[in-house]
């Protein structure tokens, strides 16, 4: 049996509580098609060396990760600030390249 908890139409995210006998599980589903399309557009706009000589551009976006996936990765890999190697490995993995917004490796 699934009991709906939240529905966020803007983020396209739904959260349910699932009951299996005595066990309760919280499940979050999120449609990521629009996030992947946005990451692909940003990737197509990326130009290597575009930050060279631009003194006003200090950050480069490297990925567009859905919120539900991000928080699962924080549980698995830890905070990106404290475990940068694992996050770089995950971002450079071919299976996760749909979330990348630029070229090259991190």
C-alpha cells in the first residue's frame, strides 16, 4: 500500500510512504527529463577556454544533478567539500555524463 505524503509539481517530485507488513519505507520519485535536457543545452553552449581572460567569471558549473539524486549521493559519498575525489570520480563516470554541463574531466 502506498500513502502519498507530498507532491511538488514544480520540481516534478512525489514522495510516498510504502507499507509492507510491519515495514515502512519512504520513496521519493522525481522526473528528470527536463533536468537532463537543461544540462544538455548547457553542455552544447560550453566553449573550452571561455574563462581565460574573463576577470568577472569566477565559477564554472560542471553538472546539473536532481535534488533526490544529490541527497542520495550525499548519504553515499559524503559532502562534496569533504570528499571531492569521490564526487569527481562520480561526475567523470560515463554512466553519469548526462548530468554534466561542460566538456573535459573534472
